[in-house]
């Protein structure tokens, strides 16, 4: 994703329009999932690109320019939430989100893929997508960056200023929370009895989550399917539906009206920028 044509010290008036075309659609997809409505999302996207233009001199080239933009967006989201005094949403502890005590599974997860009811699956996906905006911010941001925008764990950690293991912990909790919400609204069938000790099922679930962290679902899961019990297979299919729901949200578009508004804002800011600051934006500062 790193572009050799975009280098530290480049003229921001040339660089930012390139980043707008490359990352604008996905950044708007991110904003829609973080803000919950199109008007606030468009304001956020415009603000991010304007900040990127004004602060381009701070870009060192250590990270991908897209990751740098998403970090600005994450900070913008946190600042916006603080200003609005958003509702303090909570999510049960991860131990309460585990499937061990559940006696049912989703009907579509217990059925072979070629027999799934498409309408029920689409409704399950829709319920996940609606639930994302209700997650608390510290879970929503890693989930959107990783599972919606499909960034790597390392890039998410860099964008949010966290260590990788913290990102993984929050990501796993967010996925399990979305699965819980999704399954609570779906048609159920009795769950098969587990055939392994709980620790074995826990290890399989951990392996499943790690496969999802690498960007894969069933295809990226190294454990042979035959070694799963029917209950684990159903739970993993439920998690695949959650991941599919997130992935579909990453297909963003940048409306032409928003693209034009961002270009006008950058042009106006460029005209009003004092010569000294224009010079600063065109050369990176020396490392200290």
C-alpha cells in the first residue's frame, strides 16, 4: 500500500489530492461506521484531509500514508466523541461473551453453506452492521480499522498508538460482542453437545480468532475442519458472518460533491497559508 511517489517533504498541494483519490472512499467508509450518519461522516472526512494538508510536514515516511490518514481520522473521532459527550456504552466482559454456556446456535450456522437461507443470512449481516456503531469507541475503532478497512494488526496498532496485543484483545472482544448481538436476534436450533474438554474448544476458538487477525476466515484456519465438533463449526460460521458483515462495509464511495468540497477547502487554505508555513509544509523537519 506504500507509494514511492508520495514522499516526506513533497508539496502537499500535489500529495493530498493523490491521497484523496486513493484513500478517500475507504476513509469515508471508516467515517460512516464511526459517526453513524452521512452528514457527520462527510464533515469528518473533510476535516481529516484538511488536517493532512496542514500537517503534511509532520509526515516522516515511517508509516504508510494511508495509515497516517487513518490515525488522523481516529483522533478526529475521539475528539468529536468528547465534544458531543457521547453515551458511555459498555460491553460485557469477554468471559461473558464466550459461547460455552449457550444451548442454541443460529439456524443458518448449523446448516451446510449450500442450504443457508439467504434472507436470514442477509438479516444477520444487517444486524451486525447496525450494531457496530453502538460499540464503545475503544472497541469500535480497532474493529473498523481491521475488519472493515482490512488493515494489518501492526498498522492498526500504529494508527491508534497501541501495542499489537491490546489491539487483538479489543478486536476479539468486539467480534464476540457482535456475534452475541447477532445471534440474539436470529432463528435458533439446539446446539450439539461438545465432544472436547472446554480447554480444547477454547484453544480452537483462539486459533480461529488468530486466523481472522491474519485476514482470513475459514480459508485461513489451519486446523482441519474434520477435527471440529458440530458446535464449534457452528460458532465459527457465526464468526464468519460477523467478518463478512464488516468486510462488506469497507466498500466505500466518495461522493463527487464531497470530493469537490475537499478540493475547494484545500485550495482556499493554500491561498490563505502564510509563506513561512507553506515552506514548512514542503520540507520535513530534522529529527531530534
